[in-house]
């Protein structure tokens, strides 16, 4: 079983002197400049095949050519170049993933062409030839290979800019942890880091007791974990350790819906079984947004006052600029806000995986947000909705707990009735779901989680099914449900259903149980209405006024 990397943070002690912090900051800046040089040198697509390969080849070539930074030792240059190659591999991997999604979603390509494109994306040498515009052996595949290369380069984007953060990497040869019990000023854990001065290390006191996080896994010094050092107000050491993933206790499948007002909603069957985590998510985001707006207004008033006294009281204006209007002060407040929101995400996900130990497969929606014009207040709230961080932590914690993630299409998941398949934007109003065809009422997040769970075993609607095709399939199923031949999402779909035909020769035996059975959502304060058969009547969809709430469908 492959171990899962886990990051542990250790902070420097408040007793760290200013001189040592400045030495670490200068080391981080020198490393950052060298890292940017390596990124620019190997950014060209001609290096793709060697960049995605193990880094030893390029590192040895660079060693013979000469290192970029003369003030860094050869070993520091080596570690710096390995960090740069890791950044490049991450950019190429992201571009290939986006290109793969675009190719699989392209209706103009045949299945044979999609298979050929996927084989190109999986082969570093073949894709490297496409990136440098080399001709393919077969003329029939020439245009497609060139198109794949152009698509990957387009998805790659521009070269990464230099980061504002001051950080650098260390391997086992560039640091040494130890404990001082008889030190005159600080008795506790220390770490010695190789700096810019040859033959001298920077000794940094650590907060907390012991150096178990830095211990070797095999007893040899060469197997100590690598570190990432971030120089901020306090120096942070990110220690990469490895843990074996947990084995799930059962084989339960569940669906997860990401939301704004409720962070995540999980169900393993029906909407009435849904459980929400991070229920006060929108309240916390709104509170953080209000505090940030108050700070921004105060900062603008203070800046206006500083400009008004710049000529009459220059010393006071200078004091305001240095003490109150520096970007560092605003950056610290923004960092505290992000830490608060991230702490809520981590707490909710930890509780989710702790309470769902039986789940082995988790279906999640494929959300790709597009920019849209909204009210300024809504945009400010959405800007603090940590969608990317939520997905990153969900992926990591699922891997750590041995849970498989299955990505499904998010199209109309929160607008489709789980009872009669009727899909309409008017079905959802804020957090409430009310079907305009059968009158079913429930929680919108619980309905979305249930539909996502069913999409995980739906052969007709896959992750790459276009939204128009999904809409037509749902319309066909609703029409069949009105005639008593509803399709269950967990049953085998017919060929006509998959190709968007409105009729089907194969009726699902469990359809009547789905349509005429007990309504979902009774445990979530939703009324059952007691009209299982009356819900099949052809009634016009109800129009419900939409508010500014954020929907989680595509």
C-alpha cells in the first residue's frame, strides 16, 4: 500500500532573534531568484519529456554546465533546481488534466480519435513531439496530434510569476535537529539550517518540545524528511511525513454536494439521510466579509486624512504611512481571515470522515465555475468562498482515509426532482427545493447530494456528458415517468436513453417504486404531501422567485 504524504507544521520560538530571521529571509530571497532562473530556463516545451521524467537527468546536466546562483552552495542549488522542476511538473500536469477534460467533452471527436488523443497525453515522448510541432508518422493522425499539442500549450498558460512569499526547501543534508537541555537562554528543541555563510549554520529555536517530526524513518540521517521553510512573522517549518491510508470499515457509497450556506452535504441513500457539515458556512463568510469591508473603509478614510495633512503635518503623515497604511498590516488581517475560513473547512471535513467510516466510494460533482456578473456584495462573499481549498483538502483527506472519489457531472443536480425526474431552474429557490411537476418538497442540498450519488452509477450520464444531453436525458425520463415507465438511475439504461431518444423499449422494473414510493426528505422538515400518484399528473411547473443564493449545479 502506497503511503500518503502528510504535512506537519513546526513554528519557530518567539525568542528567535531579528538577526537570524533576516539571515533566513536573505537565504529565501536568494533561493527564490535562483528558482525563477531554473523555471525560465526549462519552461520551453522542448524540455517537457525530461522535466516530467525523474529529475536526476536535468540536474546532472546542470551540474556540468554550472549552477545559476553563485552565492548558494552546489547542494543548495541542486535542491533549488529540484523545487523548480517540481513547479514545472505541476504546471504540465494541470495543463494535461484540463486538456483531457476538454478532449473528452468535445462532441466533434469520434471515440477512436479520443482514444488516440488520450494515448498521446499518457506518453511523455509522444506528447513532447506534439508540443514541438513534429509531424506524426501517419498523416491521418497529423492534424489531431498538432491539435492536442496546441490545446495543452493553451491550457498551460503563462509562465508563473515570482511568489511574494519567502520560502525555500531543505533536504536531509541541509539541516540538523537537536535538543539543548543546558542552554543558557533557551532550553528545548532547535534546528540548524545551512545558510549563505560557508561553514556556519543558522541555529533556530523551535516552539514545542521534542524533534520527533524530524526523526529518521530508518535510523539513518539520510532518511530524514524534507522540509519547506516559510519565512513570515514567525518562521514555519513544513515537515513532509508519510502515513499509511486508513482502510474503510465497509463498502458504502455516498454522494457529496458542495455548497455555500452548508459547506458539504453527504448522503448514502435518500435525502432524508443527508447530513450537513459546516452548516454556518455562509454566516461565517458574511461575518468575515463585513469585518473586511469595515477595515477597508477605515483604511480609505485614514489614507484620505493622510493626504490632507501631508503638507501641513509631514511628520504625522509619515507616521501614518509607516504604522497604519503599510501593506503588511492589511496583509496580516487578510491572512487571519483566510486562516479562519480554512480552519472551518478542515474541521468540517475531519468530522465528515470521522463519522462516515463505512464509506468506501464518495461521488462528488465536477464544478467548473465561470465568471459572471453579479452584485458587488455577492462577489465579495464569493471571493471568500474557498472552493479550491475545499476541493484540495477533500481530495487529500479522502486519500488519507482510503476513500475513492468518483467525479460526476454537476449538470442540474440541484434542479432535478429525485422522485419524478422533472428538471427546472424554478424547482429551486434558495435552500428549498419544490418540484413544479409533482409538488415534492425538500432540502436543495440534500436533493443535490442524492442526485450526485445516483450519477455515480448512471451509465447514461457521465462526467463528460454535455449539459444539453443531460437535459434531454432528464426530460426523456420525466416523460417516461408520467407514463409509468420511469428510469431508475441505478438501473441499466437503454441505448435509446443514452442517445437522447424520448422513448425506450426497456422499462425499469423499479421505476414505479421510485415514483409512487415514499417521498424523500421527510426527516429534513419537508412535508410528504401524501400524493404519490397525484404527483404524476401533468401540471405546469410552478414559478418560484429566485434569490441571490449560490447553486451548486453546472
